C-alpha cells in the first residue's frame, strides 16, 4: 500500500504530464488549421490568382502597397505564423518526453 504522500506526488506528476500533452495537442491543431488556412488562401485569395499589373516607374517597384497585393500579404502572414508553430511544436514535444522520462526515473 502506498502512502498518501506518494499517491499525491503521482497524481501531481500525471496532472503535469497531461497538461503538457494537452498543450502539444493544441499546438498540433493550430498548425494543422493554419496549414489548411494557408492552402485555402493560396487557392482563393484574389491577389494570388488574379493578374498583377506590372510596376509603374513612379512606384519604384513598391507593389506591396498596391491593391492586388492583399492576397500575398495574407499568405506571407499565414506562412510566418505556421513557421512559428512548426518551431514551437517540436520544443513542446521534447519537453513532454523529458517530463515523461523524469517521471519514470522518480518511480
């Protein structure tokens, strides 16, 4: 029979593990949803599929400010956020594995 203190330690370890696992699942869901949103933006954004007018000499190539560039800006922003999620997800997964190994070592 385990003492109450050992049982409470085990309960707290399991709670920490499941909270970390929940965070990894949230990041995974965020990454998948951002990826799908990025693909939808690539297919449906009017600035991506439309014809972009050549830059005029007076704009000096600053087409990012043009009305046709909205889709490109949206896709760039989504790709940036997806990159951040792709960086954070492996870090969270490593932390989860480290906590799991530490939990096994304490038992």
